[in-house]
């Protein structure tokens, strides 16, 4: 494609004659992260292009860091680096495996605290991949719940992947692991408590994922406290030390994880929009809704799951009348709905317009929908935490139904 015809911040529709761009999957710079298909093998991957804008090299540097990190060690819990190079504009790029699954952030937003054994299994797998990285003098730098992905492998087994190594640092000697250890601790607290930790909060009774909070075994609570650190805490000095402590203190790991098929929690935790500026008048139907309790979603699992669905992560924009645009991402999709993780508040029953990319050809569509359920953070959590929202598509177009149906069938066949 001639240089003059190319948009400034995106690579050509076909990169280096091999990678066809399918859909923009978001990124700090517009047009820098794409799902691609190899023209010769039809294999789908994730393309990351380090786009420079007005001399800003930060995105290019993040791509180079991830390339160096992924090329320096191999582990099943990391990401497969498949290709690397530079575009015709001399922007660095990498091609990595395309992973579809649910983030730890999304799972907790939908379900609350995870069962103790499964939460510990997730944390153990995060620690294991980081131990391998640290042995290679690599620090991830951004161990956060949104970068912890639970996926199914080719045999249908759920595994944990640590993604987005864009902030990785390769040290000359031993890596400084304190930041990664603190990240593991934050993920552990979220998984076990169902919420983020308040500053300075002690690790005591932080829940078991089975309903009411329950005391953790003292040895396990001690491990989590040491990982989180704090004043006077006896911190771990290495990830291997943490792995050994987890092996000794955590309950036996389940034979297999079963997190991807779990239903959202139904505990009356739906949220309503917060106060608005007086200059924005709420729609009449919402004024009426404030006179009575917010409608509660059906607790009938058949009603919630009557359409097959599959993991699918893509940026989503939800247009809410009287509020405006609420941005988030999907974590799974069906012919008639999306599970969305967002930090915006949307009321149950709200009539919305959802804008997202279709999973086959990446075409961006706008579909009407209604919010069937939403789950707020734990009451003790601070503002800005992730929320889970279930949106039913009320009358999806035939092309949307066709592509989503094909995608869900394909993903089911891969299990």
C-alpha cells in the first residue's frame, strides 16, 4: 500500500505481505494493537506495533521491552513470541499468541471472592511463571488482576497466563522482584477477598468465596501478609521462596480449575448511577425508577445462559441515555449478549447502545441492548474498582448474529 494512503497511526491492512489486520483490540496509542491472521497459515495472533507520535518513543520502547523479555525465557504461563520486526515506518512490532479467556479482574467483578483452593492455584501459577522470569533476570513490572488471564489450552484445561510484558525490565544481575511480589500479593488479596485491599489493612478474615467471610488458615494468611509487605513485615526476598511457602501453606490444588464456566454472583449487588450535574436532566423513565428499588436480574441460570457463549475480549463503548459513553471491555460474548467489565456505573434495566468489534472480521457495529444485571464492588472497596455488567442485545443484526455464532461454535470446537 503506498505510503501516502496510510493513516498515520496504523500499519498497513496487510503487514509485510503476511499478517492481515482483523480488528483493533485497543492500546495506549490508536491503531497499535491488532488481532491479525497469517495469510499462509490462517493462524490468528496479536500484533503490537510500537507507534511513534510526535517524537514520543514510549510505545515503541514498550514493544521492544516485551520482545526482549519474551525472547529471554520460555514458560507455559508466559506468552508465546511468534515474530518480530519493523514496519516500513521503522516502528518495531511483535506478534504474540492471541489469548481469549477471563481476567482475574473480570472473574472477581462477576463472582466476588474465589474459592480458597482455586484462588491459591491461580496465585501459585502466577508465582511460578514469575519465578522463571526472575531466574532470567526479568521483572514483569505490572502484575495486576487485568494482566492475569485464565484461558483454556488445546486440551480444554484451564491455565493461568501472565500477559502484557510491556513494562518488563531486564537487569544486568538479579532482578529487583519487590514490585512483582507486591503485585502477586494484591492479586491474592483480590482473589480471596473479592475486593482490593485498603491501604494499611491487615490480612485477617478476607473470605473463602463460599458466601460469608471465613478465616484463612493462619499459615496461608501469613504468606499473603508477607507478600503484601508493610511496616515491620517479614517480606519474601525471592519468588521461589514465595512458591515454597505457598506449597506448604495453601490447601491442595484442585485437579483442574473450573472458573470460566462459573455463573456471576446474584447477591443483590446491582448499582445505580451516581449523582449527576444539575445541568444534565435524567430521562423521565429514570426519574421514575428512582422512586422504587432497582429491578433485580433473574436468578434463573437457564434464563442467564440460554445462549452458548465464549470468551472474547475487545474494547466496548456503552452509550447510556442521560449519562453518555461508558468505556470497558467484553470478556465473553453470545448471540444475544456481552459480559462487560467497566469502571463506569450503569443501572439495571438501562436501555443502551453497545459499540464493539465483531469477532470474525473485526467490523465495528452498534447494537441496541438492555442491562440485565450489574455487580458492584464489595461495599468496603474504594471507587473506581471494576464492575461486571451483563448486557442483552435486544435485536442484533443478522451479520452480528452470524459472526458471533460462528465464533462461539469455533471456540467450543477448540475445547
